[in-house]
């Protein structure tokens, strides 16, 4: 029996109005907190209808976090990594 040819999957474009409004990209490194917990690192995966951001944490759990509780990884003036609140990045 001949091996089946692999058909490349087409990439689907997902509309993310909240991310577009905030100037964020899917796959960005973020930190988030739930309530008064410590900051947890994660990866931005999308947004939801209620305005929250879909984030996957280090353990693979999906979280829906409001932008007020999310920090974005940015480069500082000397090239180092800084964490800035997402809301602060939008206002500037």
C-alpha cells in the first residue's frame, strides 16, 4: 500500500477585534494575574466577546483574563525585557 501524501493545512485567519484594538498579536508573551495571585507567564491566544483575552499558561490551561490584569513583554531602551500593562501600552 502506497503512503498517503500529506496535504498542508490552510491557515485560517481568525478575527480578533479586541486584540486589534489593543494593538496585540496572537502568540505574544504575557504575564497575567487572577485576583491578588502572583503574576503568571503565558501566551496570548485570542480574545472573547466580553472583551477578555484568551491566554494559555505554562501548564497548558486556558484562561480568560481582562486586559487590566495583563502585562505585555516589550523591549526597553537598552534592549532588555520589560513588562508593561496592556492598558498603558494602548494609551501611549
